[in-house]
């Protein structure tokens, strides 16, 4: 069953006061992702992969085109509709530190989005956070440490726990393992596969590494200069 459908999506950037110059970061991209499946997006640095992922999630405003999520056109969502969408569509960033406050202990980092979106009662928070930290195979003792005390692999698992707390149906994984050493990279990829099997999550998995994308994906889209030039 189709979860996400992207139709002729464009994201252009304009510069210059008198003679407008256009950079076509995403230039007429279309694809579909089924429930519980992964579309891998591969291409060279600067080809528009990350911009595409952020535009699909409405973290960036599209220039034109449509994004349909569970049949609804979300391209024009505003306010509370867009906020509510954020619990169903999430992103895992390349650098987990970008979503973790260095002054906030791990427990607070995980519980913060639960409180923001009122996803559990106050007296249930501790149990829910423990459940999430166990799901990503981390020890409960890490909950009261700061991000600066943890390894890159541990930080990425914590970032994934934050995302899982929202119970998303769709995740954009934007180069989630590219900053990790090969052993930890393999562990994180296996974790994502396991989460998909257990929770039926759909992924747009972005990477420049073709072998990683092959292992993770049901279908692969090749991107070049803002366009998808091939499906495999």
C-alpha cells in the first residue's frame, strides 16, 4: 500500500538583485514509497539529495509540485496541521549532535519531544524513555550523561530513540552512518532494518555509498543535478 507519493517536486533558489539567477536544487522529482519499504537515494555530494529529503518533510518549502502522504496533499499544510504531521514524518540527521542539546542530559533529550507533542502522561515518561533506550540497545545508565560524554554511535542511537518516540510512519535517514566507523555503521544499519521489520516504518534512505544503499533498500533512485535519472 502506498504511503508517500511525490509528484514533480521542485525546490529552486534565487539570487541576484537585477538579473535573477536560479539554482535548481530539486528539479521535477517524482517517486513513490510503499508502507514498510525503503527507497534508497544515491548520488554525488551536492546533487540535491538532502534538499529533496527536507522538502518532502516540509522542513523546506517546495517551489512547486505535490507531496501526498497517506493520500493527503501536505504541500500546503500550515500551523497545527504541519506540527501534527511532524509526529508521523521524521528525520535522522547525518550528525546526531545537530538534534541534541549539549547542556541537556540524554533523558531530557528523549523526553523533550514526548512532552512537546503530548505523547504520554507525565507519570508514564520514565517508563517510556526506558523502553526507547532499550529499543536502540543502549544501557539505562546513559540516560543521565551529557552528549559530550558519549561516542558517535551512542549519539546516533539516542537520536534514533528520540525519533522513535514520535511513532513515525515515515523517516528520512539522511546519511545516518557516514560519520561512523565501519563496525558501528553496520550496527546502526542493522538497527534500522530491525526497527523497520518491527514497526513497519517506511524510509527514504539517503547516501553517497552505493553498497550501503543496496543493502538497505527495496528500490534505488539515482540523483544527479537535482533530478532522478534512474531507478534500479
